């Protein structure tokens, strides 16, 4: 069996135009290591837990906590968390003594329970076990949507319809964020990777393959390889990070070839997100790199 760390270092040293073919060859040679899919488990010992301990995820969560903190200091705040994950976005946001409400929207109950575990006593949790595109949102001082909206295919309902999908797209959901923030003069925080793998790119398109490899392997996997080399992780964490390298990052290259409905990641570049925020009637006050690799961008916005 090829060692995943050595194999990825070899791949990343190759000419960029050879890397997608090498990644696909490598996947054929490697035995499967894990069956825990992205966003399927969130507790201690999950791959998601290991992901949230990488430098990239820590950078994103630190940037979010810094932006959340001033809002939750206001007594009686209402915050909406879209896509709870393992609650790490929120665990460092508290100074103590906050009083308010967090409405958590996530179709996976386990994710909301992870968030429940990191809320202070004075903060009430309202559980919304649903996909964000299927529900109405309450008036809020803060809407946080980190690494989640890319699960929804299509920039708009119209783009979805072109590809046989029904229902709202990203723009319509962003419009709802604006409507939820308007009454209380609230602020929205969106975090997404800077990469185009949206519906307009067809399965097997070389640009889609390269974009996915660039994001998941050249930037994310590169950062985790550096974490392994420099941060001396304990053996269990090192083992989980190696699992991530193969199962969540290298294997993601295959997503470029599956039918559009199975792609599950429909990300946009920073320029495309900025256009979309504008089209949704939102003013972007800040768009800044949330991690040291420039992969994720934190957008702070308000309704126009
Ligand atoms: C990659 S995790 C991000 C978690 C967290 N926001 C963070 O930044 O670490 C994506 C989360 O979104 C949830 N999710 C996926 N599709 C969703 C949808 N349509 N509406 C709401 N949540 C969704 C998943 O269950 C998961 O908890």
C-alpha cells in the first residue's frame, strides 16, 4: 500500500496538468480507509472533529468567533446558526454571562446537539431540524452560515431549473437571510471556499476536475500535510488526519465526474459570491481570508 502522505507529496510536486490523472490513479491503488462521509458524524472521535482541529478549520472558527462575539454581548440577542457541524464555530464566542437565543437550522439532529453542548446557561437553543431552503427564518441580529450554503446547488432557482432541479437556489436563501436581518438591523456572516464547482460546470469538465483538486488537494491537503509535519499531533489525531487526506480530500476529486445531482458541493469563487450577495440585495461590508491558505473567505453583510 502506498503511504498517503508520501503519495500526496509526490503528486503535489508534479506539474499541475498531470495532477488530476495522478490523483485518479492513486485512488485506484489505495484501499478504502474509512466510511464516514463528510457531514455525517459530528461527535468526539469523528473525522469532522479531526477536521475542526486542522489549521485551516481553526483559522475559520477563530475568525467567526471574533465576528460573533460583539453581537452576542447584547442582552436578548437572537442568532441563527445555519449548519451547526460540531459547534466549534460557537465554542470560543462566549465571554460568560451572555443572554439570548440561538436558532440552529440543520437537518442532522446530532449536529444541533453538538452545538447545544457549547452554549452558556443563559442562552436558549431553538432546534430546527430542517434544511435552510425549506423553512422560514425568525427576525435576527445575526445569521451565521459557514461552509454550508455550498450544499445547495445553483446560484438561483432559475439556474437550478436549467438542470432539472426544483426549489430555491443560493440567491433566494441569501434573500431570506436579508429579510431575517432587516427588522433588527442585524448582520450576516457567510464562510465559503473560493472555488468554482457550481452547476454550470458539467461532470467531467477538466476545469471542474482541476478546481476541485486545487481546493481540496493543493490547498486543503497541503495544509494538513504541513500540520502533520510541524504540529506533532498525538497518534490518534495523526491517524484521523491521514484518513481525512485520503477519504475527504483526495477522494473528492472523483466528485467532478458524478452526475450533477450527486455532486453535493456547489461552491463559488469569491467574485461569484460577491455578485450573488449584491443580487440578493445584500451589502458586503467585508470579505476577508479566514485561513492562512486563502481557501475560505468570510463575508460580512447587511441588507441594503
Ligand atoms: C461542513 S459543515 C459546517 C459546520 C459549521 N458551520 C462550521 O463552519 O464548522 C456543514 C453543516 O451543514 C449542515 N447542512 C448540510 N446541508 C444543509 C442544509 N441544506 N441546510 C442546513 N444545514 C445543512 C450539515 O449537516 C453540517 O452540520
